[in-house]
């Protein structure tokens, strides 16, 4: 059976052109960079556009083509110029996307070799109020950290940050030398529970973690089948709705872990479980099939 054509604007990025997702898209669609001198059949083609640049699709819609807007990464676009089919961001995407991306970079082959000389790893980029708060309150002694929004680069050798995948840069030493990750998510305001790469990194790299984000984020991970570390960490902070109190509880737990090295068998069992579950590639591929490819195919 002939695959339907997914028509793409040559100079526009979309998930269909991400280096680690393009082979997956290609299993269901023929990816075609639009040639304005060519003729396309609306019954066999779908016009696929990134959500931040959609006006070019209007003439195609007017000629009877199905138009799909790739909105998986952005905030929901409410002011598009006309009625179209929008693929909205959803929790499954952030996990599946990270898993496939990390696998394409070979990160699934990493085996942690803990030689712990540092307390925790804390990586922060854009400056935000809740990040300023933890920056001021947590003891950074003997830790590996960054806060690019404040001009603070990694205080430890960075082997791999200047490349196309810079936000997913990885150095084994960051995880081998540190006891746990101090995850600082994008927000602490309650919203739909979409964990970003900040949470998935310690899960992928065999690392225990404390999570400074919205209340309930740790519980949500547990509901997805991931293990947390309540055998050594008092995770009651996760159910505290008051941001200031939750942060105080988190800082206390980080302080307590300065005297505990997390290399015990139970911690290793849980980090290994998390790594294996995160890199369940068939689960990730199935999420793309069920929530993205099949719904698009149904439009024809």
C-alpha cells in the first residue's frame, strides 16, 4: 500500500525533520519537501507545518488539502488564522521524545560507575524566580552546578555542550561523581504534569533525585511506573502545596543527603528500573503510532 505524502516546507523545521524522529515518520508517510513546480493530489497528501509559521498553508487548505499543525513543543496556539487540525502537546510526547532522542545519541549505552566525590548535580538554564529561590537557599559546596541565566557556567569540565543537541548534552562524570540530582523543573506552578528533560535526565542516567517543581510531580512519575527514593529521602515535600514550605523541605533533604552515599543495593535497583523503563523504545514508538501517526492517517 502506498504511503500518503507528508508535504513539508523546505526551510521549516518540524518534528518530522528531527534527525531521531524522521525515520519513525518515514515508516508511515513519504516525507516530501514541497516543490512549487510539482503537482500534488489532495487525496494522497497531508500538508504538515510547524505551529509558529502557518500562513503559508492557507492556499493549500483552500485547494482542498488536509492541513496538520505540529504544535507538540509549543504552548497551545489559540489564534491560528483558520480551522486546522492541531496536534497538541501531551504528556506522552515529552517522555517518548526524550527516550528516542537519547537513544539516537547513544546514551542508552551508558553504565554508571559511581565514584562519588561531589554531593549533587544541579543544571539550570533560563533565569526564573523559583530558580533564584533555590539558588539562594541551597548549599552548593562540593556540587556540580550551572545557572546560565546568571552567567554561571558548569564549575566542572564540560566535554560536550557545543553541538546541535546542546540541551541534551551529557557528560558521564556529572553522574558518576555526584550522589544525586537536584532537579529544578521549568515551573513550580501546578499545571498538567509534563515532565521536561530536566526530570528525564537522572532517570535515564541511573541517578537518584530530588525534584523542585510543582507539587505532585514525584507522584505522577510513580503513577507512570517509575521509582522514587523514599527509602532514603523524605518525599512528603511532593504533597506540600505551599511553594515556600516545599522548597524548605527540599533544601532540608538535600542537606541530609550530604552524610548518606546513595550506592546501596536498593538505590541501585531503583535507578536500574528507571533507566530500563525510560529506554523502553517500543513503548515510545507505540505512543507516536497511537497518538500522532494514526490520527493523522485517519484525516485522509
